[in-house]
């Protein structure tokens, strides 16, 4: 059986991706004022699907080593984005306005509420689904290097629906970063810490640009 045939027979992977792309479309294309409610529901749905589909993910525990590795890797990605923010503003015609559009979403809810959503649902769910299910299945079929690339492409591609080229690029870079760490053997617990900590840091604590509060 060829790898393509294996891929086409993987109904869990293909069905999960279809569901995720549909959920992302509804999340980013719906009424702006309800964005965080839809994002949270998407996280709950994809996280639940992941835990049901992959029994090993239910064994995920976060130990002190995971916290240390997760925070260190989040710091590394934050540096990458500080540099990327400056590059995007120079080489992308709409880079500055698109970055501002992303940060404007933080005004829709209080910082405490957003931090809670990102730390407990959104960040963990994305790692469980995109690395724990999608990339895991791609790597089983195509091997680690190609599987990680396909997982990254799938994660980035889900953001095409936003119409925000800068966000698409940012998601692809972040997905590639966590995908590389996952392929290298970083535990799911550490990846969850990394993703959640990075989300809160770059979006709420230390944005890459000055953000006005309204």
C-alpha cells in the first residue's frame, strides 16, 4: 500500500481535519463580538475529539520538567516573533494593520478572562489536536520530517480563512516550531505549557507592539 493510499484510508485524520477547518471558518468568520466564545467552543470540541480519538493523550500529565521545558521553549518562540513582527512591518504591505487587527481582539474581554481561556482550553486543545492527532498521524504515514511538515502546513492552512496574511504566516511559524519540538520528542505536557504560556505572554502580557486599551 502506498503512502497516499494509507493517507486516504485514515478516516480519523481526514475527518478531523475537515471538522477543524470547518470550525476555524465559523470561528473567524462569525460575528466579531462573539469571537472568544466561538474560539473556546472550537477548543473544547477539538480537544474532546483528540482525547476520544487518541487514548494515549488521556495519559498526559504535566510534571516540573515539562513546565521548565515548556517555558523555555515559549521564551524562544517569543524572541522569534519579536524579530518577525519587525520584518512583517517592513516586507508586508499590510503587516502593521494586520498585526493590529489581531491584537484588537484582546479588547473584547478582560485580560483575566482571556488568560483563563487561553491557559485552560485554547492552548492545550490546539496541542492535543494539531500535534497529538494531526501531526502524529501524518508522521505514522510519512515519517517524522515529512509528517511534521505536513502537520505544520495543515495548522497554517486552517488560518487561510482569516484573510489575514500576517496571521497565516505567524500560525505557520508557530506551528512549525511546536511541530519540530514534537517530532524531536518533546512531551505533550511540555508542548501544552509552551503553547499556553506563549499565547498569554505575546497576546496579553508583552505584545510585540504597543496596544491601546479601550
